[in-house]
C-alpha cells in the first residue's frame, strides 16, 4: 500500500505507475520524465540517480533495456510505499492539475496494423458489398501499413480537417476539397524501448524484451480520401495528417494481470507467428463523442496480438530502434455498441448515430471532440488506467 491518500478504486494506483513527460509551473518549465500516481506526478529526476529522467522524452530511459525498467519500477514502488521515503518524495510530487503533459517519447518509425477481425470484416462489407469481407491473406498475416511520425501529436492537440482528392461511386472524376467523411479509430499503441539490428527478426517470444509499454492511439482517418487513394497501395493522405496518442505509457509489467489468450485461430498461424506467450490483452476501451459514449470496444477480441505484430514487422529483417511505435488497428467487437470507428457505427453513413443530446452523426463535424479512455485488470483486483487521448476537429485551413 502506498502512503499517499488515494481512493481504493484509483486507476493510477501503485500497481500501474505509467510514465510520461511533463513540465511544471515551478520556474524552470523544463520537460522531464515523471510517473503518475493518483492525481499527482512524481518528478523522477530528483529521486532517482539517473540523468535519463531529466531528459524531455522517455527515449534515453527506454533504451536502457528490460532489466533496468524492472529495477526502476521496483525502486519507484519502494519510494511510494516505504514511510521512510515520504518526506523526500513529497517534495517531488506535483498535482496533475498544475502540470503540462507532452509527447512522451520521440517517435521513430510508425506502423499501423489491421488486426481486429470484426473491424476488418465490417470494413470489407462496407467497401466491397457482395464480396468476401476479408482478403485472402488476412488470417495468415497481420496486415499493416507504414505511417508518418511527423504528425504524431499528444492528446489535446487540435486536428485540422484535411484536404485531398475524393471521388464518389457516381462521380465521373475526382474533386479536391476538405474531407466530408472524417473519422476516428480507437486503437492501442506499443512503443519499443530497445531496438533490433538490420537482418535480425524479433520473435514472438522476445516481445517483452523490446516493447516498453502500451498507450492509447487515435488514427484519425479521412474515409473519402482513403477510398479513392487506397487502390492499389493503401492509406496515404487519408491517415498522415494527424495521429493522436495519450501522454501516459503503461509499462508491460503493469499489464501482466491483463494477459489473456487471443481468440481461436483458423487456420493456425505459420510457425514464426505461433503464440508462445499468449499476449492477448483484456483492455476495455471507451469512446466519447462530445461527451457522449458512442462505443466500448474490447481489445480482448483482437485476432492478432501485439507480439505477433512485432514478429511480422521484423520477420523480413527490418531493423527497429528506440521510440519506434506500432498500433493495433481499430478495436471492435461483435455488436454495434463495440465498434471502434464511425465508419462501422454508421455503416458507411447509411445508419447515422444518434447522440444522447439528439444530434446525429455519420462522420465528424468541425468542433466535434473525440475522447478515448481505457482500463485493464491489475494486481489485487485493481484497475489499470491508460488516461485519455482526446482531440477536437478544426475547420480546414483557408476556410
């Protein structure tokens, strides 16, 4: 038990301890690494003898590797539970309300997967009615695409409506303009702490030696731009304008009690994708649109696990490095209330969503705000909180 006075149901208790980067209004305003405990942020630089925690990103600490991650987590737990440390530690605690949260790490390469069968099948039915919903390769490999790291932004950063080419089924030629079918995608992301050299694949069993932790991600998507540009190479401008991530990185050690077996696979994955460690995760997401709950996607339904995604990402010998991140793809479940994007919720616009205030949405309007939160089971019956990733839509530039 921690000596801090926390509510017993706090999702940011001693079993969580997520990392982030913050700056406090203490005169210096220098971004540095902290850990969230309750509604406070512990400044790690003064209490731990490691210059990595005085850096404006988690990269230097993440690069130290798994044994160091475990050592630091144990030390932070001791500082927050042993009464003898209380006076020294209290001096380095900042109220969450008095700090600014920053992008938690410097992104390296970014890949986004398409690993949820419900989402993939629903998207197939919407975009290719009458055809097989899943492509022939989908159950053999984790399908993905490479994204753009320069437009990864921290939660709270506004998102400007993108412009691009769009062409409807009945249009004779494409036109250029702001996206009319702007969407969110509720996803879970994973960041690599230690990389792997060129030519050396990371196996499924090595997942926890490379991945530092998990976070929430919103892969904003312009569906009209996507439909026109995705033949034959896939998403490009429809995705690259903004990707929002949450400011807190939940370490893998905090998710040990959330591990579950993934859904049954048919056919069995190829040997390099075999589930040796069962890295399915029981994470419960919630999506709010302008404060109204529109979906509760269950990450437990993911067909491909994050360990399999990393194995596939590197099986060709692609190298990885500290700060590389990859995302799960939209998380969805078997019923409408579990669909993780408006494309599915409104069935491509044919079945608009009615919010609790009576307003109706097929896709996002300017000024709409999307907020994604999540929790997972932790030790001793606790819940592990991920915080939130939020963003508000701004009108297109020049309008």
